[in-house]
C-alpha cells in the first residue's frame, strides 16, 4: 500500500463532470485528486453527439430553465474555448409528412432566440422550398420549407481533456487506470481506497465527489456508512439509456441536419464530422452500466433507415465507425426522449466529511454544474463561495 496523502477533494470519474469539478476546486486553491478507472473521457464524454447547445427539442418538454442555462453556457464556451467550440448552421427540413410543422418550428426557434437573449447568434431563417437548392442531397419530394439556425459543435473528448488540463495547471492531481474501491468515515475525513496497477492505494479527503456518470449508483453504494448519513442514504435512482451513433464515409457540407425519424418521430442529427458524417442517436434502455458500450444491430438499422429516408441511401458498407454512450436519466415511466436532462446533485455536506453525487446532465452545462458543486461544498471546506468563476479561464486544446 502506498503512502497516504491528504486532499480537500477527491473526485471519482474523469469525464466532463469530473474534469469541470476538478477545475473549479483547483482554481480556488483546494487540493484536488481525480481518479479515473480507465482513461480520461473514455466513456460517455467521448460518446455524445458533441453538441454545445441549448437543445431546441427540450422546449417540447418545457425544460425552459435548462435550455436557457445551456444557451448561456454555449455563449461562454464560444468565448473561452474558440479552438474547441464553434458555431454551426443547423437545418430543419419541414415536409408534408413532418409531425412538427412550419408554425411549430418557427415558434420554437423564436422562443429559443428569446431564451438565448436575442443575440446575433440567435437569428434564424426560413427557406421556402423554391429557395432551397438541396445541398448535401437532402430529399426534395414533399419538402415545404427549411429552417436554419445556429448552435455549436465540439470534440467532446478534446473539450474534456482541455478542462482537465486547466485543472492540472492549477494544481490538481489526476490518476488514470485508478479504480475507486470504497470509502469510509475517518473522523472529519473520508479514507478512501482505490486500485492502480494492481496495487491498493489509500488517501484521505474532506469531500468526495461521485462523478462516475452511468456508475453513479454503484459508486454511491461503495461510500459508507449510509445509515449514519441521512442524505447520502438517498441513493440516486436513475435509469440508463444507451444512445448510438454511426460514422459514414460521406461528406456533409452545409451544417447539421435535424431530421425526424420516420419510425417514431424522434429527432435525429446528421452532422459533418471531419470529412465524414455522424448520424445519431438512439434510445435503448440498459439494466446496468457497461464500459465501452457498443451499438446494437437494431440501433444501426434505425439510424440507416432514418438517414436513407431523407438523403441518398447509404449501405452498411459505408459505415466506417460506430459508438455508443450511456445517458443517465431520472427513473420515470415516460419515454427517455421526454425525460429531464437536468443535472441532479444529491449531497450531504453537513454531517462530517461531505459527499456529492452528480446524476445526469449535459456536456454543455458542465461548467455550471461544477460551480453548483463548488457552492454546495465551499462552506464545508472553509473556501470562499464567491470566488468560483471559471467563465473567464481560457481553454486550450491539448496535444
Ligand atoms: C448518446 C449521447 C449523446 C449526448 N449528446 C450530448 C450533446 O450533444 N450535448 C450535450 O451537452 N450533452 C450530450 N450528452 C450528455 C453528455 O455526454 C453527458 O452528460 C456527459 O458526457 C456525462 O459526463 P460524466 O462525466 O457525468 O460521465 P462520463 O463521461 O461517463 O464519466 C464518468 C467516468 O467515471 C469513471 N468511473 C466509473 N466508475 C469509476 C470508479 N469506480 N473509479 C474511477 N472511475 C470510475 C468512468 O470510467 C468514466 O470515465 C449525450 C449523452 C449521450 C449518452
């Protein structure tokens, strides 16, 4: 067993949430250790749709606060990470057979612009069928209009690495291939154990942050003792929903297309990705988290069918890559599509050493979530709650 080290905060999980939380605590001069079981951003945070957006479709489920918050974060990220986050035109075609007609799309984009503060990035335009020259081979049959608006795209793995790099430059320690095993209360601290390179290691922390994404519940169960800690005993109730993407050897030049699946009317994105195109996503309920999830044959078929309904048909042979990630959603009966994308924090920062569990959330809102975790825990750590700000820290791509 290695020597024991004392930290203010130990964060379990090296996805975007762990990285953002490490950054805000490190910037505020606290001693931070982040433990990642595999490698940084190897799980959900490299398997998303890579959009930094308010989420136009969340207006349908009235998640107005979330949309507003994410649009504010989008603007911050465009400013502090211009090499990593960039605006992209989005196109929404409206057909005779579309569920969401011109009125709905126009109203939605107006509300989106209002929630975004009506800045210059929020202007949208409607092309009549006759003005649309069908770039990228978008189907014209039945087309009524095409709406264009702007949102942002990133490389999620690169963004996560950049945020973590910022944390490290402010003094955070990061351990990869380090699996958190369990933690117990030792006076005013946690004593926690993790396994790295086959050896069990131990350290102490005043605050433990569970940012293990799909593993949030499993990790919470390893933090003892639940009975003595009322809030921590309320373990996160989540459901896990896989989303798949396929990458195809075809160029999409204009921007991102927001199309409606002919099977179940869900929104699906067709996105330029380098010289290729990324198509996603799906919703498949899972019983338990898995590392490196893979798309099911049915998910690939769903995405191909959707693309082929609107564009020059593709065959399986044009798929050059595919990947899947796992969403953490509230456990509810409604369809995954309509469930809240809010980040829930379950915290106990009043009984001895503190613990915060991060459940769900968006890549886009990581900075906001990290600031919320900081504000919750700052009094426990005797840190200044006012000095949180990471919205002015420039993020640079990491080689
Ligand atoms: C298909 C899909 C599309 C999405 N698209 C978007 C989008 O376009 N825009 C957007 O804003 N959001 C999007 N999201 C949401 C976003 O990707 C997630 O909210 C975000 O990546 C979650 O990050 P995380 O840090 O919580 O989890 P993760 O990235 O999964 O990180 C958790 C980490 O914890 C580690 N871990 C687990 N157990 C242990 C342990 N015992 N010890 C040490 N480490 C451990 C894991 O290895 C993992 O690396 C999407 C999500 C999915 C699934």
